[in-house]
C-alpha cells in the first residue's frame, strides 16, 4: 500500500510521487490549507491538503481527527524558506496530497499517545494505545534484534536450539508451579516448566553436545516490578566442557547482544569469589559501577574495651564487624542525617549504626573511648581515612551484617549520586557454596541440586560447587553450573538434602536412569532475557519490555482477569479435580 | 576438553596430537590391541590402545564397554595399507591413544543405539537413548537451522519478533483450551493460547507494522501421528498490506527455510481458487505431485436414461457427478480389483462406484446401456480416454462426492505409485468462502471470525473472504487472511455467527474497542513449524521432530503421566476449583 515509510523521505525524494500510510498525529487548518502530521513506526511526515491542489483530498482532510488511519499519495516538495522543522527528520519536506483515503476512523482517545502520566490500570486496559509510540516500539525492536543476535551467535558457535515441552511433569525447583489438570489422564495434572533444566540435561545425555533455547518459563509467585509469572530465559547447555568454556560462551552471547543494543562491552569480565563478594560488598551480586567496599575491622574491635563489640568480634565464624567509608562525608552529611541512617539499616536487622567523623584533631564519635590510640590509628589506616571522611560500622551476626551493610552501601551510593548510569559493569561471581542452611536447620542447594560439588564428602558447610553467576550493575543477569553427570554423586547430594531413596526414585528416577547410561560431563547457564532487555533499554520496569504484562492490580484485557469458566468447562475442571482428590 | 570433534579429523591431521571426547560405539580386542570406535555428534573415529604405546591407557580400555564416555588423547596416524574403512569419513586414520579417561560408565542398554525395531513405549521411556544417534541429531539440527533462517529472513524484511503471553484469557478458537486455575484470582483461570491471533492484531493496532513470532500454541485434543497438544507455528502479521504482500512474505520465508534444509524451491507458487481445488481435486489441499483431476460429467449424466443418475445430475447446486480416469488402468487392475475399490469409497459415504473400461470396441460396463452413443463419445472426449484406460464415476451429494473422489484420487495415486517423493509441490489456495454450514444449520467461520469478508451484505452462502492457505504435497502447511479492521464489519460477522451483542461485548469487547481507535488494515499468516520440519526431514511422524513428544499410550518420563498432586497442591487446586464452582 505504501511506497515509503514516513521518515524515510527526505530532500532526495523531492518531485517524486510517493504513497504513505499511518496515523494522524496532529492536524491544523492554516489559512484554508490543512496540514497533517502523519505518523508510522518510522516517524512523522507532513501532508499538505490544499483545495487548490485537490479539492476531494481537502474535503476528506476536513473530517480527519487524531489517530485516524490514512493512506495518502502525492508529490514531495521542499518546504518554503523559514518553514522547515529542524526537530523532525523529515522537517525539510512535505507531501502535497493528491489522493487521500481514510482507512479507518478513531474514537476520541482515553489518553494522548505517549502520555506517561496515566494510571497503569488505564494504560494496560488500552495497552494497544499505550504501546502506540516510537519509544515503546524501539524497545520491542531492540528486544527482537537482541534475540536474533543471540541465536546467530550461538548458531555460529555450533549450538542448536531445541524446543522443550511446556506441559511437563512437576519437578521441585523452589517456586510454586502453575498446574494444568489433564483431561486425558483423569486425576493427574501437568506443570508449566520453571526452567528447561532437566530437559537440557537429558539432551546432553542424548549426545546433542551444544543446546540452547530462548525459553518461556513459569513461576506462580506474587508479582513485583522486576518479576512476571511468565518470563523468558536464554538457556544454554554444553557437554565435555569446563566452567571456563561456559563463561566464554556466556560472554560472547552477551557481547553480541549488547552490541546490537548499542553498547561495546569488553570481555573477559572480571571474576570474584562468592566469599569475596559477600565480605567486600555484602552481596552476591555487587554493583561495581562504584567501589566503596566494606572493610573488615573485626580484629580491631576485638581489642576494644566495649564488651559487646569485643565479644561479637571474637567469634569470627559467626559474626562480623564491617566498616564503610564515605569520602568527604563529614562535609556532605549533617550529624543528624548520619544518625538518621540508622533507621535504614534497622529495617534489615541492624541493632544500630555507629560512625566516626574524621576531624583535624582525629576521630570523633561516642565509641572512640573504647579504643586505645594505636587502634584508632589502625582504623584510620585500614579504612584509608582522611580529614572530612566519615566511617560507619556494623556489628553482629555475619549474615545480617553483610546484608545490611551491603544495602547501606547501595543506599549511600544513590544518596551521593555515585552511580554512572551509562556504565555497564559485568562480573562473574564464582566458587559458590553447594548448600545453604535453612532457618529450620535443614539444607537447600544454593544453585540447584544438579550442580556439581567439588568435595561432596566434606562437611556440608564446606562443600563448594562449580557454579557461577553473571552480574551486571548489581543485577543478577543469570547463573549456571557444571552439572552432576554421575548417578552416585547425584544420590549423595539428594541424601544431603534429606531426599530419601524412595523419594529420589519417584521424583528423579528418570534422571538417575539417564546418568547411568553414559551421561557426558556437562554444564550450562541461564540468562534472564526480560531483565537483560530491561537493562539495555534503560527501562524502569520489566513491564516496559513485555508486550502484554500482568500486574496484581491491573492487566491487559487479554491476560488480566483470567476468564470465568462456562458451565461445560466448569464441569470438566471440577471433574478433573475431584478425580485428583479421590485417588489422593 | 576436546581439540576436535571425532569426524573432523582426516589425513590432514596426521602426526598431530589431538584430544577427542565421546561414546564407545563399539570395541574389539584384536591380537592384544584394543580398537574403539568413538562416537560424538559429528561421527566416529577409531582409537587404538596398544599396550606397547601406553600400558595404562590399554588397561583402562580393557574395562570399557558400549556407551562408556571417554576422553582420549594421542597422535593421529594413517591406518595401514588395506586397513582403511571407506564407509567412515575418518576411515583413513586412527588415533594412537596416549592418555585415556573414562568420564562415565554405562549400564547395559535396554536397546541398541539407533535401533528402530523397538516399541515406542520403550523408546520414549529412554528418550535420551532414542535420540542418541546421528539421524535424530541431524533432524533437530535442521529444525534449529530452519528456525534461524526464518528469523533472519523476517528480520531482513523489517519484521520484529514479539513474545505474546502464554497465560491468557480463553477466546473461542474452535478447539478445547488447556485451563490453568489461578491462585491470585480465586475462582478464575487462565487458558493456554491456541494461537497468538488476537495479540498480533492488537500489536498491529499499536502500530508495530510488521510482527512475527515462532510461537508455542496449545490444543487439548486427542493425539494423532501428525498432531501434538503443544505445537509450534511461524506467526506473521503486517499492516497496510494486501493478500499479495502476505503471500510474498510467506514465499520468501518458505524459500529460505527450504534452502537451509537442502531444497531449492521456486517462487511464486501457483494459486488455485478454493472452488477449483474442490471441484478438480476434491480437496482444499490438493496434492499436485501428480495430476489426475476429477472431471465433471454432470451434464452428460443428466441426459442418461437412468433416473437415479439423471435426478442427481440435475441439481447442480446440491449434487455432483465426477469422473476420474486411470490411464492404462484396464491393463493394470483386474476387474475384481476395480470392483473392490468400491469398499474404499463406501467408507467415506459413497453408495457405489461405477466404472467404464475402454476396450478396442468402445466403452464397457453395466451402466453404458443408460447412455446414447453421442453421450458415450462425449464421455470419451471429456475424460480424454484411450484404449486400455478405466474411468470411475461418483455421484451424489456434492460435499460427499468431492470428498470421497478426492480421497479415491490419492488412493489410486498411491496404488499406482504416481507420487514422486522428491517433489515439493507448493500451492496457494485462495478465495475461500467466509462461512460454512454446520450440520445443525448454523454457520461457522471457515478460517476464523476475524477474516475480512469481500461482500458481507450478500447471502451468507455467497460471502467470500480474503483468506489463503499454503499447501505442500497435499499437506496444509499454513493459512492466513486479511483481517477485519473496522468494528462495524466485525460486528456484522459476529451477528452472522449468532453471537449476540452481550456475548460480543463480553468475549470480544477488547477487540471491538481496539478496532474503534484507529486500527490499521492488516493481515497475516501462520505456518505450522512442526509439520514443515516433518516434511523437510522426510519424517513419518511428527514425534520424530519433537524432542519430548506425547502419545496416548506412552510418553517421555518428563512429559508423560502428568504428576499426581501432593496434598498441598491438591488442597490448593481443589480450592481453586470449588471457588470457580461457587461463583458459577
């Protein structure tokens, strides 16, 4: 229907007869001539409907309103002297309309196209209007380009994309499953997959060697700004490889994706041991766009005269005393503000937040009386303090202190505007513990139970695993591991997780079977695609990069209120469930 | 872990130290030296473990069994004179093993790798072994390459891939939905999408202009050899376009997909009106790898002296008399065989199957007595009969006759071996009726209710639509249409389908809304990807191109028996359903 997209026209087309299609972005009658800004996905071009040129076109133009859909043809001409619009790509030209077709009309809009000051409920109800603007289109265009770049890179590296099923057996992966009652097998149900993990491991057992998939996954969890119940991940698995091989593939994929998104990122990314990330940044996904590390001052505090501090500091296995320095903080923050920071860390379990100001005549603060001169100097040295700095201290249980001091570090960085929004700071976090203790004293797998441990026969607290996370600007983009490929090791892991033999057989029999018939060494990674695109498009919500998102309060009509069942569906669903219950 | 894939090694690598990984395909001890055929996805290479070269490797090789997983390094050498294996790509060389690692062992297999004479139940139970052969791998590799080619072509043409949701609102699309009870909205449920149809139309309303997706779709229907409850389709939609534009895009995509699958196909494909396909081939998806059309002989039969035939032939609106000629059939089939063909067509509603043999002295057969000489000549002329030919006749209700004569045509072609399995005969079937009558006298949309009619105000039987199917070798690969973009036309179509205003509002309110706010003219196509790959890989079942398929009798452990619910899940599911029922 068209010869050009609106924004493809320029001075080069002057005198050409062209035909364009699009929406009326705006219109105005100026001295008996109607000017229409016509918009398509490429941008805007100006139509001129002058009764002197074509009476019929002018008359039609007269009834045109915003968001009417037009097809217009005519000759391109230069705008007159002083009439060019430098804000518009096509601002030097206009189309003298010779033929105009109104392809569709539009009712008055519930909100202006591109208006951001509209409640989310309304925007989602009219999602087709909410998306009708170039900023949204460009995000989805980038998402598409990124997925294609990812696929082409992996294809080039010898990976093949295999589609794994959506209607699967429920396997315990931590989150709640979406369940689909079966009609063919009354009394049973399918689960929607939380990840293709076990399928890709089976494909490795099939000798497929290098698998990938941009896969839809599901978790029936409550919604958040950065979480949707259905999400997309780049899922990769390969055989006969080491952690370094997987990391290299991950870096190549990310590099090429970021390239089509307009970022040159350099590889290899730095690596940091889990332990160092926790100790120095209080997080397993440190934001390295700024430094400001936590400094361990346990040894100094152990020597203090304050019994509480010294007893905390003494138990270096269970507790931590961490310091964080704010350069020039004493000149930036008032004393009152600094005291107020305590409210922030208390929310995350802190009992308090001590701080020292560095004055011309030395450290100042209520706690200094507990330290002798040498140890105060030691603090200055260890924390690299200069006059005007402030240093904050957190003391208590290791897990709690690392957590709130890590959060406090981010809080300060935001307050001090330390974060360069244009930086892309990648990091591999490696050498994860295999297990973590639950509140009830039992253990869970830190990554998942299929991760290869380094030393399965050691004390459970000391067992590490060949697992790795990729972090960007403090966001966990993805994670992976080398998997267990031997059934005896897999069984030992299940034992540590208190899964007895019967349960192993029932839930994971097929996996133990697969590992017994020549499973190759293998490993892989999964990268959250929605989150990735959220970062490359600098979106504030994951909902900006999902065409039809869900929210707790509102949703698009087609995804929102799931439907009410009609009688027949109801009867069948009820039957399915009653069968489920009966055999229970 | 490896320097080369097994099959990448050749004479060019002689004297190189290489390292390969893979599975023991076979092994033999030959005069105190162990020869192992090691297999990976690329193929096979021979390892030689000679105690004279390396004692430790030889000892390990001694305990190796079929499907053990090995890593082996050593020097490549030429095999001795007369020892080359021309059947093997690497048959000229072998690796003298210097270091051998057993990466994993294998229990004795339930069946030999690649063995086709194994029951489907066993093969699916051990799907990871069933897929462990190069033929399977190559099918999935082709599937992956085809998907990438499809995406790159559409990207090049300016389309963007947008992911539409899996948890959606139920919309009536003909088949039964899979239902997912909602936890967040008690008493309601999601449906898994039967296609992204309405989502892609909304994206057109957003001005996205050119959309595609390789999308997972779901239908809760009984399984067949060529049907799975979850399937994949190439889904395309574009704005401001005509049927010709969509057809051109479809052809470009198919051409590029077939190219990576090893077929050069030529475009444009021929087109045939729905009416001609039905009249001449008794099918809306004619197999054109052979000709053998149905010939209409109603006018001649109308003049016959047989009252039954003449009265059938007289009503040209309701009935048909069709002939099909078999060249040289009188010399190929015995009279008894020809009589026996009646049994075939009776299965599809025929009352009988008359035939004439063409002998030296003219037509022979019990029916000739009803025709005068001129009409017998007319039959010979119209059907282009020669001595030795046979011509069969079907008479009765139009729908029934076209159906069974179309099937009979395929039956004969198979019997006569007329089908060249290497041919790829594409066809567009166009100009479909908009509606078709149901048995109860109501009407359904032949494509779907969103298809643009040409003449909505005409008699319902006469309304045609801008719809098109693409057919390959008698298989419907896909179909599409120009959609309705005006709400008044959409409402008229709903009325013809007896959907009253309340129901329209409840079920399709969001669509009618979207069409009222400047919906552009748009249309698209959906192509069945599983079926496409089934054809390009010459597979006999769709299950051969799906990694983890489902069957009625058996399935892979991970997709098979959907799980039984545990108590907590049960309670929750039951609660969800009871809530559904209560508000009913």
